[in-house]
C-alpha cells in the first residue's frame, strides 16, 4: 500500500504541470504570441538535437557555421526559427527589435548569461565577464572609469608595438608571405598586457629576436599566452555542455589556470606593495590599468580576475577586426588604394594621428564599420530567459507576431546573418562596400550592434576602434602594396566558429 503517497505525488505533479501549461498558454494568447517556424528535423538525431554535437569535428573543419545559419534562414524565408540542440529548444532570431528588447536596461532582470559564470568561473572567478547581479555590478562600476575617453586618448603609447609590427613586415622584403593574423594576435596580446599590467608579454620582440627585459621569470611569461589560448576553447566547451560540464575534464585544464593566475598575480602583488604616490607615478596619468585600479581596491583576487576577464574579452576580438579588415583590403585593391590615398593626405606624419583626427576620417571609419558588419568579431549574441517572457517579433508564418520564450530557454542572435539583411544595410549585403555607409545612419541604424547594447555592452568599444584605426593608419602610411596570397576569391573563407571569429587558414599576404 505504501506506493499511494507516490501516486498522489505524481498526480499532483501532473496537475501542477497542466495548470502551469494552461496559464502559460493564456499568457501567450493574451500577448498575441504565435509559434515561430521550426527548423525541419528529418532524422532522429536532429529531433534530439544531437546532430550538431556529433558533427562538431566535421563542422569545425569545414569552418562555415555562420554561412549555414544564414542559408537556413534564407531557405526557410524566415527571420526566426526554433531548433533543438542537445535536447534543448533554442530560438534563433535576427529581428533587431528582439535583441533590443533582450538587451534593454528595462528588461535587464528578465535575462541571464546562462552557463557562462559556471563555465568561465574556474578561471575568472566573479569578475565582469563571468558573473551576474551584485558581483557583475561591482566589477562594472570599478572598471568603467578606465575605459572613459580621457584614458584611452593617449594613443601614442601604441607606437612601440606598431613599430615592431612594421619591422616584422619589412623583414619579409616584400617577397615572402606573412600571416597578418598571427602578427595582430601578438600585437593585441602585447599591447593589452602592457596597458593592463604595465609590462608587455612581448611576443613581437620574441619574433624579432630582440632582447626582452625580464622581471618575471622567462618560463611564466612565455607560458602565459600558451595557457591562455589552450584554455579558452575548453571553457567554451564547458559552457556549451551546460549541466553536463562536470563530465568534461580535459588534461592541462588546471595547469593552464595556474599559469595564468601566477602570471597576473606577480604584477598584482607588485602593485599592492606600492604606496599611493608610487601608484600615481606608475599609472602614467591613469593610463596603466592595474596601477590605477589598485588605488580603488586592494583585493588581489578582484584585480587578477578582472584583468584576465578583460584580456579574454578584448584580445581576439580586436585582432579579429584588424585581420578581417586587412583581408578585405588585400582582396579589394581599389578600396586599399582609396584608403591609402585618404590616409596619406589626412595623416602625413605621426603627429597628425590623434584621437580626434581618427574620429573625423570618414572613409577609415566606414572601412572599419563595414568590417564589423561583414565579419563581426563576436558572431552571435545570446541570452537565457530568467522567467517566461515575450519577444516582440518572430511568431507566425510572417514572423510579425510576438513569441513566448519559456524560462530557461536560450535565444541566439546570429549577428553574422542579421548584418546581411538588405532591409537594414542596403543592396548587395554580402559584398564588402565601405561606401554603403554614406547612406546609412551614422551609428549604423537600429540593426547594427557589433559591440552589443544595453547595460552589458562592450566596455572596450572605443579602445578597440582606436587600436584598429591607429594600426591601419601606420601600416598604410608605410607600405605601398598589399597582395592577398590565400585561397581564391570564389572559395569560401574557413573560419573558426567559437566565441570569436578567426580565419582558419590565416590572413596570408605579401606587403611591401
Ligand atoms: C572589435 C573588438 C571588440 C568587439 C567586437 C567586442 C564585442 C563585445 C561584445 C559583443 C560584448 C558583449 C558580450 C556578451 O555579453 O554577450 C563585449 C563585452 C565586453 N567587452 Fe568587448 N569587444 C571588443 C573589444 C574589446 C576590448 C578591446 C576590450 C577591453 C580591453 C573589451 C572588453 C569587454 C568587456 C570587459 C566586456 C564585458 C562587459 C560586461 O559584461 O559588462 N572588448 N564585447
Ligand atoms: C555561433 O554561431 C555559429 C554560427 O553562426 C555557430 O556555429 C557557433 O556554434 C555559435 N557559437 C556559440 C557559442 O553559440
Ligand atoms: C584566441 O585565438 C587563439 C588562436 O590564435 C585561440 O587559440 C584562443 O583559444 C582564442 N581565445 C579565445 C578567448 O577565443
Ligand atoms: C518571404 O517572406 C516575406 C514576408 O515574410 C514575403 O513577403 C515573401 O513573399 C516571402 N518570399 C517567398 C519566396 O516566399
Ligand atoms: C561605426 O559604428 C559605431 C557603432 O558601433 C558608431 O558609433 C559609429 O558612429 C559608426 N561610424 C560611422 C562612420 O558610421
């Protein structure tokens, strides 16, 4: 007889679920919601959402994940569809109203960042990139002042690093192929570590065979970049696995974490030992991050975790922007020559390159924004619903009705596809054409948000734009020719489809 309590429990659970479902349907109906189109699931594997996981190695090699989503949206003639990945329903949408709704400060508490805190927390603790609520707010408040215009205006501190890039290119004598992607990856790592820690990882010097002034042990410094690059994809995988991440224990994970912590801790300890006068002097007018930050907090963990967070968020994204811009310039000689002429007349020398003058060079800004449109460094935005919510668009056969997003459901917004919508970006959206910006609103219009929007938008937007502008100006001042040596223009470019975009085959050019 003692199964009766269980039976009662089961029946009450079913009734509870039925009521909940009824209330949910009523809520949806009241708000005029309609079902979004479903991505066809012809096979059993696709019904369970396992196809993507099983084919992940093949897809990774193909490097055309963004293109596939774009084609899916085109062939279904839809802006929104429902799909299933790893047993879970997802909504994919390219309606700008939906992203604006998800990211707006009014709805901030309705959405969360899913498994990111748990997946990235093992490296980044409760820092800006990997936390929510109070911890996130504290970090954001602490870090924001550093990214204000006044602090990032000192662009001449980039010159030694750009000089090394120029030297490396000159070493090829215009004869051998150089992979600009690797060079830009080193540049952003070197400059970011300098800006954040006051001392650079100096990988460009290493490439040049120049002597490096050692303060930290050689081993820790040279291992840092390796540990950083090795760990990042593993953390992404953890986020993707969600509840199942505990099953995933790749080798070297803890080692990579320890190396990164040791590297940053060294500088943090150094800063924490300084008096406030020493900090003032060392922060170079507030432009060196750690020394400025150490005036506001003495917590070594907060300092270390936030510094790692910023490197993670700012490094591949910015080098991606530079890489894709130079890829386009090398494949489009007319655009390269036009930009070169404009740069040489606007910026005849070093002194003419200032924060203000780069802001006023329209064609340069068009080229940069066109790169962010066609090749967004962060190709997807995503949020998870913290409660049952309504998104304004995407339901019904014409996608014009609101849709219901259930608590716990993730919404993915593929920028790569939405940036190719002719409705917002004009005709021939697949083509790289900086001139289209002459006809677009100055901020790119309601569908342009490569740095996201709302309270959690990118903190480093201005810094990234100034870095990309400066290096472009300096390279086009110096070099006359840029020639693409990668695959032919008709073949698709293979890209890594992880959190940030990268060319799988590199950005191979000859520059002289
Ligand atoms: C072209 C370059 C860049 C692009 C396209 C970019 C894009 C983005 C995007 C889309 C987000 C929102 C991510 C999300 O929550 O889903 C973000 C966040 C962030 N970015 Fe950037 N970013 C770039 C460069 C930088 C740089 C140079 C820095 C700093 C040095 C930086 C620091 C951050 C930080 C700290 C966040 C987290 C903000 C928060 O959660 O409150 N980013 N970025
Ligand atoms: C981002 O989108 C691409 C295709 O657009 C997809 O292959 C990739 O898995 C997505 N990344 C994440 C983290 O969802
Ligand atoms: C950055 O790019 C490198 C390859 O150059 C890769 O190994 C690393 O995992 C990437 N990091 C992030 C955070 O995506
Ligand atoms: C695609 O959808 C739009 C509106 O949702 C409609 O106007 C158009 O006729 C459709 N095109 C095709 C080929 O079905
Ligand atoms: C480029 O895009 C940014 C938004 O990411 C915007 O603030 C800026 O005004 C745009 N520049 C031009 C010239 O359209």
